[in-house]
C-alpha cells in the first residue's frame, strides 16, 4: 500500500534539478569511497542518509573494520575539514573544545589571552572510542552536537556547517569504559553496526592494503553544495499517513503506551522518545532524495527504523535473561508494522 502524497506547493525547477543531481552525487560518493573501503555498502548508504539529514552517527564494531578509514575517506570525498579525537581516560573537555592561552606582544610587552580552537572546530569529527573517556568529557562533545556551538571563556562560538560527528565504540571491551547514558545516546540519529567482511571482501582487503598503492579519492561535493542538499531534504514533502506510521512505530516501543504489543510490555523498560519520530521522517526523506524520488514511502521508513530505534530502546532484566536484545525487538516490531499499511 502506498502512502498518499501530501497536498502542497509543487517542487520548483531548482529543486527538481537538485534532486536529479543528488542521485548522481550519491553514486559518485559511493564510487569514491569504494576505492579505499571494500564492502560495507549498507553502512555507507546509512552514513550518507545521516549526513543529508544533518544527523550524527554512532558506529559500533570491533577493531580493524576500517571505521576510521571509512570516515576519513568520506570527509575527503566531500572536501570537508576532518579531525580525529582519540578518546582516552585522561582526555579533558578543553582538549576537545579548545583553551585560552596567554600571549605576549614582543613589541609592546602587552599580554593578552587568545582562544585556541580545539578539534571540534571541523566539519567531520571522528570521536574514536567515545566510551573510553569520563562523562564530563563526553558531555563536552555531546553539547556541541546538540547546540552546534561551543561556549568557552564566556563566549559562544558557532561551529561551521555542515557539522557531522561520528563516534565509534568497541562492543567487546567493557573494562575501563564509561557507557553513554540513554539521554546522550539519543543525540545520535543512527546507530550503525559494522560487521566482518565476507570471505571474498576480506581477500580483496588483504590484496589491496598490501600492494603499496594509495587510490586517489576525488572530491564530489563541497560544504556549500552539501548544505544546499541538506536543505533540499528538509523540503521533500512527506505524506501525513507516512508520518502517522512512523509515529505509531516509535510509540509501539513504549511499554506504557496503550497500543504497544505484548512483547514490548514484557521485555522493554523504556521506549524511544519523540526525537526518534523526527529522525524516522528525516531519514525517509533523505533515502527518497538519494534515489531521486520526490516523496518517501513506507519502505523508506522501515529501512531506517532499525538504526534509529535500537539504541533508544532499553530492555529489562527478563529480556536479558531470555537473550532478547533491543535490536531483536525492534526487528520484530518492524515486521509487525507491515500489517498497519
């Protein structure tokens, strides 16, 4: 069943041109990234979805799966300023945001403070192993993610746009880590799981990375062009029935909601909040725009739903005892939701 299109102003000629151009730019970006990153096609598609929707991403995967290479290659193909922050237990908030230094003018002897910007002042920020630093330092990054600004020395400085944070977590090492609280996880639009490559992909990785060649990555979009495309995604019309479907899916994760299914009331402590409904809608718009389509459909919502919802659903002790994860429950809810359309 297709969602009925909303009534409203028809897209102008410029938006139609941008829509066609976006589909081609998406293919070009995937080609450039594939020069250095073998496989991971779904992860790349989801990264581009979040980027166009102006959202942040949490990447979960074991070491050695090219997470850093993927992100740096994406930034290079977009001609954006890239910075990498290695999160450690001794990292301080000022190591991220920047700090004031005292300088002396040698000609006059006058001393003054000057603010030295930290690595957060970039377009693409890789927060490597974000769960290895204490909550105070995590909060410095997460505040910048939410406000798109940094406050230091009594002054608020806006961050350059676009501003895209990709944080990584290692799921197999928990000693000496500081897991992100649910309220801070909610700042991330998507949680993406990076798995091991297939046998064929791993053979290709071994061949390419030991050959001594370094493929040249061409620039596809600059910051201005990307911001224009992000604006286009916001202007993509969305059917009211599609919004209702996404909201119903989000509300079905809440055990205290009258319409939540039995599996949620049995295994879930807390469900997803309203920000999930916003990201489902934006993600569906971005996917449609990347395909050159002017209106998203139900499949677009279902495609982004796992990455939007699984880090926002908190399971209870019964779920842990029975081996039911949040990701499993979200997949079951999505299957159930196909009957609503």
